C-alpha cells in the first residue's frame, strides 16, 4: 500500500488526533485511518444503526413506510383475552 503524507494540518486538528491516539492507546496512523474509513463508509455502507437513518427519508418515503407498517399497528383483541 502506498504512503500518504498530510502537510499543513491545522495545529488544533493535529492536537485532537494526537489526544485521541493517546487516550485510545492507538497509533496516530490508526486514528487517521479510522477517521477516513468512517467518512467514506457513510456514503456507501448500509446504516449500522437507526441514528444513521434519522432525517434521511423524504416525506414520501416516510409516508410509504408508515403505510407499509400500518397493519402492524392493529391490535388483535382475541390474542389478548
């Protein structure tokens, strides 16, 4: 794998990266790789939690979802006797 050099990094950003590495007992390289992977995975991977979906639907998509699960909202009175 080729090497990438980052020049001109804002000192405050560098300090944060170093602090994360120190607190997580990881190398600076590993922390930066995780940040990069997290950023690029966001656009291509399926959501790993519902938080990633929050606010991501259009009104039409949300309405379609609500309509699709409407039958799940019905209570079967006979089951609860």
